[in-house]
């Protein structure tokens, strides 16, 4: 949602900047995973015996699906990005992720229905 707002506010033509937007999505997902992993390695996390039980592939799958779901609400603006995200989702082993995160994904979709943009 925020990304769509920024793109609109900055006047970026998403049909001509699809490659840049796709790269940005991938970098955001990678940053999230690195931040998540680093947080679990802090002294506090270690003292609480915190552990990550989510793999990089699972974070990628969740991220690609989340961005696909949000950006698909504006399919004409993000045609190229949506096509690339579908390819990214297809390259990952989605069945394991789909089973593991079925409830989380369904909950996210329900909350998306309430948002108009």
C-alpha cells in the first residue's frame, strides 16, 4: 500500500519503470529477512533463546505473494511487475509454504478487502 502511494505521489510511470519496481520489491523482501535474522541474533533474543523458524525461501514466497496481492488491485499500472512476481512465485516451492502459511495468508486477504485505494 505504501509503495503504491509513493509511486503515485512521486509521479513514477510504473508501466515504464517495471524493472526498477521489481528490483525494489526484491530488495525490500531481502532487507526484511536480513533485519528479521539480525534481530534474532541480539543479546536480548539470545538471552530469551529466540530462534528463527522461517527460511529465506519462505520469506521470499510470503513477500512475493503479498506484493502480488496488493499490486494486482491495479493490474494496468503494474502489468510487468505482476508478471515478474508470478514468475518469482512459480520458481519457489510454494506448496510447502502455502500449507504452512494458509491461515496467515487468508487473514491478510480478509484485511485487504477493507482497504480501498
